[in-house]
């Protein structure tokens, strides 16, 4: 390469790592993600972020409080500091950072359970055999655990609880933009289909006090919703309906909202859900279907949805979708597009029923 020609710049995830490597070795930088996540998971399990919230401490102090070996713990802490999650002082002690705060318990905006869920063995082990998915189209999760993801979390209460907690914390910055910019007050009665504990519905109703909601999910899921709705002060504005969205949904709502649920399913099962919504809408030409999910960008463009799509593929058997994918799927279920959001991030796609 000529001295006057700059080396190629890494794009996407490869551009995140400040590792000085020639282009043909640049993928080595991706190894650091595994090392960082491994160290951080142990520190979060030991509640080190919570202990450091109280002030600066040495590895020896933290080891005594957590029942660990000081040398081993020091090396984990040093790795987390090198990654920028903690800060190591000149005397060798450690302190928290604003990034570490998100891994503490009971902190507004915390993603502690979301982080632990993402690196839990139930979502880690399927990546040992992505080749199985490539060859068969079957989620590697099913091969590793002998059952589907949803069967697994239902049979393992601790894993199910972690999943539910993680989904409550699952807030992209784009989620707040949707809440701030989309006029949910166009609809007097909003059904949240597969709405879990009702956090997103509660956020909508807090911002739009004239609206009411219907929270639709399975009995064991909505059983946990009362505290969330009470904390938001919207209990008296929400009807809880125990239902399976593959079977039936309540009619009579002005909008049917489904957030971060359709990407969990392949097209066949996603279409079944959408047909239940279409049946619930009936002949109401003013009603709308609102889908909050990833909207993939064009060929070769950076898009985190193209990475989360691998989680859908390997663990759940679902998929992220581009605009063409969404329109084809919705057309088969009896819907027409009613807005045109920007791709490349979480988006709210609005559809109207196709009437005869």
C-alpha cells in the first residue's frame, strides 16, 4: 500500500474497537466482546456495581464482602475498567461510572436484568451451534435444550422471571422518541396485544391521559401487571384481558398495539396473530394496527436490527423485517400501510384494515 493511501476504515461493529490491526486481522477485535461480557456478568452477579455505588473500594475489600478471591476479582475489575464500565484510580482501587449505574438494582433506567438475560446460558449456549440453524432453519435453542424458547421459560420459573424482568427494562432510545412524537391520543381505547406486564401501555397512558387501555396477554404474564399499572397511576384506565393472541382478542378498540412481539415469530405464526387482530377490528375502518418493532435498513447499511435478527433466528425462530417484508406479511392478513417511518431503528408502523 502506498504511503499516501490511508488504510481502509472499519465500519459497523468492527469500528467500535480501538485495536490497531491490519484489515485482514481486524475481526480479532470482536473477541473482546466475549471477554468483556464474561467479566461483567460475574461482576453483576456479585452485585459489584451496587457495592461501588457506596464509594471507592479496593479489590481486597470487595473480595471480602463477596466471598471471592482477591486476585481473581481484581483481574475482572481491571478488565471492566479497561472497557470503560468501571474506573480504576491511580492507587489501584475502583469506582463506579455513569455506565456502571445501569447495572445496579433499583436504579431508574437500569438494564441489569436485561444484561443478565442477554448473557444467560439460555441465550448463550445456542450460539455454540449456529451452524445447525444455517443447515436446518431450526433454532439452535431447540436442539440445545430439547424444546422451544417459550416452552423452556414456562418450564423454568427462574428463567421465565428473568425474561419478564428483562422485557420490562427493554427500552431503546427510539422507544421514548415514539412515545414523544406519535399521537396516541388519536385513539380513545388502545389494546396492547402481548403487552406483558403493561409497562409500555402505562407509558402511553401517562402521556395521554384521555386514553384508556386493554392489556392482553396470557394469565401468568398479566398477573404481574397490577404493580406496574399502579406505580404509573393508570390502574383505573386499564382493563386486563387474559388471552392467547393466537386464539382470540377483544373487539371494540380504536387501536391495536403490538410491541416487540411479532419479531419473535416466523411469518406463519406472525400472520396468525395478525389475523386475530384483523378479526377483532372487524368493519371498523377508522381502527388502526400499530406495530412497534425494528424496521430494517437497505442493503449493506449499518443497522442493529440486522444483529438482533440473529438472536431471533437462533433462539426464537423469529425474524426482523424490512418494509417490504412487513407490507407483504400484513397484506396477507388483510391490512394496508398507513404511514411511512424511517428505517434503520425501532419504528412504529401504522396499518389500516383492508375493507371489502
